[in-house]
C-alpha cells in the first residue's frame, strides 16, 4: 500500500535523522544512562486521524470477514454436483455474453467424449488446427504455460485436497518449500482442514482445477463458466478474497474456446505441463507402476535443464505423493531451482495478491473483453497488490451464500463503464469504507484481468 509505505519511509527518515543528530551529544561528559520505561501505549488510539489513514485489517485480506472455512455458511450455495444443477450468477453470464459479443470467444462446437480416446470434434474440425488448437493433442497456444524457465523445477500438484494431502503438506513444510495446488472445488468442500493446511499453515499457492474435473472441451460455454467460476468463488471466499490467476484443465484438455473463456471472463492463465509421470494411473488396470514413475522422475531430474520442468503430479494417493517425496532430494542435488509453479515467472500468484501471505487488493467481477483499453494502463500494477484501480466497484454476494440468484448487483459488474470506474484508489483499499464495498462474493477485477493479459 503506497500510503503505508510512505508512512514507513517517513518514520524511517525520522529515525535516521535523530540518529545522525545524536552524535554531537556523545562528546558531552554528562551521564546519558537514564533508564526510561517505554510508554504503555505506543500506538495512536483508534479515533486518531492517523489510524483512519493507515487502517489495516488484522489479516492481510481485503477487509471483508468471510465465513470460516469448513462452516455451514462457508459451504452453502455451491452446486452439489454438476455445475448446471443451479443457475450461474448473472455477472458471469453477462461477462461471457460480453466476451462473445466482442469476438473474444471462438465459435466452434464442444468436442465429444469418446471412451478410450481423446475427445473428438464434430464437423471434421482438426484438433491440431489453428481454430481448435487442442492441448490434449499437444497443440500449444502461445498464451498457455507448458515449460518452466531453464533450470527451474516448477512444482505443482493436481486434484487436491484429498486424504493424502496432509502427508505431502507436512513434507513440504519440513523442507521449507511451497508448491502450487491446482485444487478441485468439490474437494475443497470435502476436505476443508486440508485446504487450510495448504493455505494457512504451508502458505502454498492455490489455483483452479475445476469444480468436478471433467473434460472441459466437451462442455458448453456455460458449463465451462460454472466449472471455473464456482471453483474461483470458493477459493476467493476461503483465502481472504484472493482471486486465482492460474488454472489447469483436467487431463490437460483445453482448446481455444475453453482457454478464451478462462482468460476473457475470469482472467485465468491456462497451465499444462511438459512431462507426465502418469502417477495418477498407478494401481489402475494397465496403469503405470510405481517403479516406472520413480524412474521417469529420476530421468527428467537428472536430464537436460532446458526447458525447465513442469511435471504433472498429483495429491491423489500414497504413491503419487510418495514418488515426489522420494525424488525431492534429487532436485536439489542436480542443481535445479525448486519453485512453486505460480512463482516461477517472478509474477504474482493471484490476480489481486502477490502471494498467500501478502495483502489483497479488492477486485470486481467483469469481463476483460469489455474493459476500455485505457483501463489497462491504470491497472498494470493491480496484480502487485498496490491497491490500484483493481479495487473498483464490485458485485457483492453474501459470503457463503453463493446461489445463482444471490449475485445481485450484477448490473454494476458487467458493463464496461464499471471497468473504467476507478473509484477506489490505493488509499481507499486501506479504509473501512473500501472494505464495505467489497462484501465478498467473487469479485474479479476487470483491471486486474487486463493487467494479467498485459503481463502474460
Ligand atoms: Zn486432475
């Protein structure tokens, strides 16, 4: 927060100048050894104007009190199963409509799920062509992440939280490293304690792995919206208002339509991988064996360092977690820089916060496609939690009450005029007034989205 930073700078300057002016007195021969007790109260009282200027939340969130993770209020209002089992918040559908209208979402039909094969596209559409560019077929859209920088082991785990997650989290904490968890929305609801261990204890990075783990390219636009949106909403409401920045499609199944919805509506960057341990298949008929998984990990970790490694790994069983823990010492021994995937490019982990511990800039629901171009520059710092224009007006759904119809205020969220409405400045993010504007709900910053598009 700039205001706080200036305050600290002033304070530091004052200290330095007093230290400098202390020197002339040192030559005096009278006794300086006067013991004085510190004042019992060293801070400004609550009603002091300075307190209002620099008010901070007790925890580094957006000033909103969210329902406790694991409580009935926290878990209420999400789809029990399929994402089309209840209406989507209007803000999301409005944002999708705006993105479609702006020509941002490719118009081709969903693929069909064919058991035992990759999804198949109708009408003879080429999955490897420029129109579709299916990640399942290893077609690389330049906007997606497949590789890590040279020499970087970019760590991530999919499918958590599960009953096997705590062992992994304990291990990571013991080794003083964090990772990126591409979490399944429904799993977060099922394993709230594990979620909290990852986010609050380990302070790891939380990202999106959809609500129900489907083949995303087989879904309609609205289903894609629900799979991403509900997971983002739950993560947002469980992390003090953080808006995820990265998502990984289950099975790596994404295409130009799905990735466009993720980016244009929700500001999400799609992450795939460049090596697959197939750890997920251990124990399944015809699946990989644990020794084979171990051998592959060893081969890659002792292999070339260009590009860096983005290995698909899972919090899915003792074997998937165990294979990583066994291979972990090799990573350092072979000179890799171990980093959480979400931090490997040096950018922020969330769209509105630098990390799971840094301050959060309140965000808003919106569609990047409808944001005026001019808002891009003003938003370019929003990702670094500087309290820039990402903290504009919002859609506010009550915490924990996320039913479709609860997304009132959608009219303020979908219009481009909202996106340009930089009513909340950096200073405002520090005030109670700003906090009351952002009473929960999924609030995705249009400006942050534009910023993400620029930065990535
Ligand atoms: Zn998965």
